[in-house]
């Protein structure tokens, strides 16, 4: 799970790391708690906001109102901005980079740091990778003093004690909350010490059961901010226990088994189409599960065509057809649907679909081809 910046900063603050004073705002009317000059930051689950215009400085209230208005009605990298973090402007001497994460190659935690922090860190990583210092950490020993000293030297940090405190705090957050990444970029060096100007935290979804309350709170908060799009599909799928993996394309896929699903994705790509998701209902779906799964996949606004690929081993095709017809009655947002059906009661199922005006085929290859055609027409 990716935390939004204000959520990550709250965790940092709880651990004792300095972050700028801030308020979360969702309209230009509630600017009372903001002190100027202020920085307004789009709360969206992607980085690079600074370069995309999502981080703006305002000197006075008058100026702030129009900046807030503009940001809250715009979209960055496909994410509508639902809320802004309004922060006090911090005087910065230097911008550092620091991150603690799992290195998948070595299967070890790694502490990374750079004196060239800020919005250009990706350029730095590409062009001058030697400016990013990497230190593996033995999890049984923790971050040892010599690691701190050599990192502090590379980052030209003189206050070793504060730096040690900060790295300990970062490691504690990482370990106690089962994070997979804790990153501060930039970590500002100010006359009053270190201040985390930006924060990114990823929590390990597989460890969610150990932090149920934390996950529920964070997810509830993000939902209340109204995250839309594919994220909505993912949330719905999670609530309903449906296997759903978002992909980049525009043809939504539902299958009644994992094998059928993967075969369908492969065939679709061979025919020049691109799957918007992978989704399978498991072998024991009924009409209601079919209807709910269609809601999940259709909640993704990028889906232009829906391809349902059923093999009818354990599922009954008459029931699947009923679920599809019910769903169309409820949320017909004009997405063409192409259904492949074979196996148990497929004749009855296809008949019911055709009566409802839905295209149904026995042959998977043919269904896939038609789905790609419907996309071109749409
Ligand atoms: P990102 O582009 O999504 O990583 O967003 P950041 O939160 O890193 O903000 C972009 C840049 O804005 C930062 O790298 C800082 O250089 C700058 N910035 C943000 N807040 C402040 C602030 O309070 N003071 C100063 N001087 N710069 C800030
Ligand atoms: Mn940043």
C-alpha cells in the first residue's frame, strides 16, 4: 500500500522526525489554519509532482486561493487532485536524499543516501549513480556506527548524533510497520536541523494482517478523499475478495479461472489488444458473483470493451448469463461486451445473452478478435 504524503509525514512525526507544520485542505474556503508563505502540495499517489506543477508556493492568502482552486480542479498524471497539504515554507540550506528499503537482489535491507537530493534524484541516479551511496544492513545487527559515519561523510553531514537519531527513527518505522520503503526526499538541512520536506512510505500488503487497524485507517482516509479510476476497481475487488490485477490497457477481462484468464490475456495481446486488468472469479462463481465482478472491472474508467472468457467447468453458463444480464440492466455505461462461453449449459447461456443483445461465442479466438474490433470501432 502506498501512503499519501500527509499520511507518511504523520508517521514520521509520530516517530519524532521533524516535518513542516501543515493542514490538509480540500477547498479554497478553508485556508484559515494556513500560515504564509505556504507550500501547497497535491496529495496524489505518484512522485514527480514538483516538476508537474503539483507543488506551489504562495506568499499571501489572495494568491493562495487561486492556486488552490486551480490545483483542486486539475489532474496530474491521470490522478484528479482531491486534497492539498498546505505547509509552512521552510528555509533550506541543502537538500539530501535518504531511503531505507529492501534490496530484492541481495534480499537485504539497504540504506541509501545522497547529497544531491531534491526533484532531480532520478537524473542523478541515471547520470551520476556514484552520488548515491548504498549500504547494506544486517537486520540482526541494525545500522552500525561505521555505516552511519561513512554515510554522514558522503552527505557532508557534521552533526553525527542527529543523523544517527534520524536513521534510527527511519529504521524503526520500517521495521515496526512492515514497510517495504521509507524514503525522505528532500531531507532538508535547515538552521534548526533536519526537516523531512517530502516522504514516501510503502507498506507490505502481505503483512496487513499484523497491522489491521493501521491499514483500515489509512485506506478509509484515502477512500474518503475519493480516489477514483483503477484504484476504485482495486478497492472494490479487495472488499469483495475478487482476484484483480490492474494492467495498462483498455480491454477489461473477466475469466472463470486463472488459466483461462491468462490464456485470454495472451491471446488478446497476440491479436494486438491490451488488457486493462487480469481478473478471475474462481471455479465456483454464481450469477451474483458474476454481477459483482463486472462492477469491479467496469469501475475502471479506462475500460472501453469488456471481454468475458468462460470455460464452464465448474461454473454454470446459464447462471453466468443471468449475472451478465443483471449487471447490464444496472450499470450500462455503453461498454461493448463480448462473451465467450462453452461447457456446462453453454447453449442456454448463449441464448439468454443473445436475447439480451450481447455477443456470445463458443470459440475463444473468435471472441478475442471481435473484442479487438469493437475497441477499434469505439
Ligand atoms: P515531488 O516532486 O512529488 O517529489 O514533491 P516534493 O514534495 O519533493 O516537492 C518538490 C520540491 O519542492 C522539493 O524537492 C523541494 O525542493 C520543494 N519544496 C517543497 N516544500 C518546500 C519548502 O517548504 N521549502 C523549500 N525551500 N522548498 C520546498
Ligand atoms: Mn520529493
